[in-house]
C-alpha cells in the first residue's frame, strides 16, 4: 500500500436508523486523483463525514495507510495525514490571509516546516502572497477558494479531500481551480475529489466512482466513466 491510500470496505452509514450509505466499497490509490461523482442526495457528503469520523459507519471498515479509521476521533484521523477542503470554502472572515494559513498548520510544531509550507502555498497562489495582510472575508469567492485550498495544504496532508470545489465559482475560476488540484496531485498528494461538475472532474481524475442513492452504480478509470452509457445519459445528456 502506498502513502496516502484510502480503502473503504462495505460501509453502511445511517442517520436516525435510515441508511444513507449502503455497502459502499472504494479505493483511492496513493498518488492519484480519485473522484466521487453524484447528484445532490447521492450520499457524497455522508461519505466524507464517514471518512473524517464525523458520522461513524454502523458497519464496514475505513482504512488509511494501514490504519483502521472506523472508530477513531476526527482529530486522530487528521493527525494521520488527511485534510479536507469543505464545500463552500468556509474561510475565517475576520482573520487575514496569513492567519488563515497558519491555522491550517496548527498541528505542526516545526517552524521550518511551517515556513516551507507557507512558501509552497504562496508559490502555488501568488495572489495570496499579494493579499497576505487582507481580511479573508473581504476577498472574492475565487480568492477565498484559493485560500481554502492553501489552508488545507498547510497541514502537509498525504490525502486531500476536496468537496465541491466548483460550487459558486465563475467558469473561468472553476477551470483554474481544477488546474490547481492537478498541480497539487503532481506534488505527490493523493486527492479525493467530490464533485457534481462531471466534465471538468473527469478531465483531471485518474479514476472514479459514481454514487446514486447511497450506492456505487459505476466505477472505473476516468476514460471508462466518460465512455459509460449510464454516466453519459445521466450527466452529459
């Protein structure tokens, strides 16, 4: 098993006894971009919550780099090397850009490591360097998206979970955002990309899974999913 590899084995996750995920199994391999596709209500958010320990599965197993996450607390899961960029960006609006980034590295005690990660983020997003003293709440949606991704990178993750990065962004910035995700992956970070924007997602992903009503209904390489009649009918018309 490579570094940053996630295995989900036959998990069922329920709210108030009603199963939202029913027997989900998938693998996000080391060093790859794995996408989770599906419309609203398909179970994508519940899957993320299950991985992060926010809603524990009632059965099945979640394994990351050989460690069983299934009953671990969220802070323990984060400490193992998983970071999440939440849907809707959710920056700290009354903190500056640099303060938001430092929050992402709150677990790191090595100052050199923090400085190196900050330099990496600023090299990836020169706009953040220009705006480092600006309050995050006064930035545009696209700039806040950069900051949210940058803050995730400050944790030095092995696996970065990115939830709906295209939500609410202009088409131009959606394209830029997906280019950034590809660059992050090329740095050696495994990515689990949860999205509804199928065309852009399959353009950068290596493999993927399609969820519908809490079940995996299609899976394969990005090319196989693009050529899958069921996926094409559902998403490409």
